[in-house]
C-alpha cells in the first residue's frame, strides 16, 4: 500500500517491521509520517553483532566502575602505563558502543563514553580519596574518540 504517490510502500503494521528495513520519518502532506526504506544488512550492523556489542559495552562500563572502585587499582599501572591503560580501556569501550549502536552519530557515542570517563574519575574521589584527575578525564575522552573512529573506519571498510 502506498502512503502517497511520492513515497515507497509502507508496512501495514508498525509492529511488524522486518529487520532489513529501517524506519525513516519524512515530512510530507499525505497524512502518513512513517515509511520504511529497504536497506541491506551488512555484517557490522547484523542484529546478533549489535546485541553482543551492546552487552559488551554495558559489561565493560560496569566492569570499569567495579575495578575502579578498588583503591589499589590506580597503582596497577605506574607512570605512563597508567594513561595507556586509560586510553586503551576507553577506546575499547567506545568501539563496543559504536558496534552496538551503529546508527548513532559518532560524536554522540564518543561524547557518551567521555562523560562515562568523567563520571568514573569523579567516583574515584570517594573510593580512592584523592583529588579529581583532569588529565585522566582528557585521556579517557581521547580514548573514546579513537575507539569510535576505529569502529567507524572498520564499518566503512566492511560495507564497501
């Protein structure tokens, strides 16, 4: 059934949305605001991959807060290795968020992971009894940017 002569057929029920279709809201005057445009699934946005990546992103986030609440965790990596560990942890977390929510803008995902990093550093004030570490927040944000950038670059290479 066509919603109007200018648009593609739409499904009869919004609840019966096939996984190979993506919902798009378009402004037009026919009274129907929701149509479905057929998009091919690719390996990186496959429902199983996104589900596993979402679970991994949440588990990485929870694990980071759990491990970070242990006072001695800050001393596990001395010197420059401390920042490398922060960079790697947040890059991995951002990569998982990017795989889990591939339709979200990269800046939004990197910002979310950077905010998680800032919250993590804030909680360390109470669990480690030390001052707020601004440099760690900056390194966390850089790691988030790197992780999302690697995920999006990988997504572009695979979908060519």
